[in-house]
């Protein structure tokens, strides 16, 4: 089912504000050398749940940082609610997911450039994780 205009608008607002809130949180905790971007926010039809897809570079720090984001989810939700109080009546519940599309694209580029041959060894291209 396709997203409604309202869902797209709320997703865009949450995406922009969530990226700002996460960047501020990283600065507050003196975390350097990590780039975090919110690639997509999908909101359910009843606007109660927001799925935030987060891209983290370098990828080796991704799982740890994702777990930290999940741990401070209520703090992030409160900050977002303060920013969007004039646009939303009720703040949706936040769920964080890792967006691994950059890693997937990188592995395909490596294979295409000929560094590795996925035709001879199909295990080189890992199956993409569905969320």
C-alpha cells in the first residue's frame, strides 16, 4: 500500500529533525569520527509508529551505535516532540533500523570492477538484510 501525503510529510519532518537531534547528541557525548544520517523515516497509517532507517559510517561501529540509539530512544523521542509540537499532536513511537544499502552498493561495485568475481563465487555478494 502506498504512503499517503500526510505520512510522507510527517516522515520528512521527522527525518530532518531526527538527524539534527542525533547529531547534537553525538556532539554532547564527544563522539567523533562517526557519520550518522537518517536515510528514511516511514510512518504507519495510524501515525503511531515511525521506522527510522539510520546509515552509519564507518560500518564497523554501526551495531554498537544503533544499540545506543535504541537505549536512548525515549530521550530522542522527547527532543523530537519538543521540535514538532506545533506540527504533531502525538509523537509516534520510534523504531531504529540499520540502513545497510551503502555497504551493499559498495560490495556490488567491488564485484563489477573485477576485484572479485561473484559469478565464480556467489558467496561474495551477501544476501541483503530485509527489515
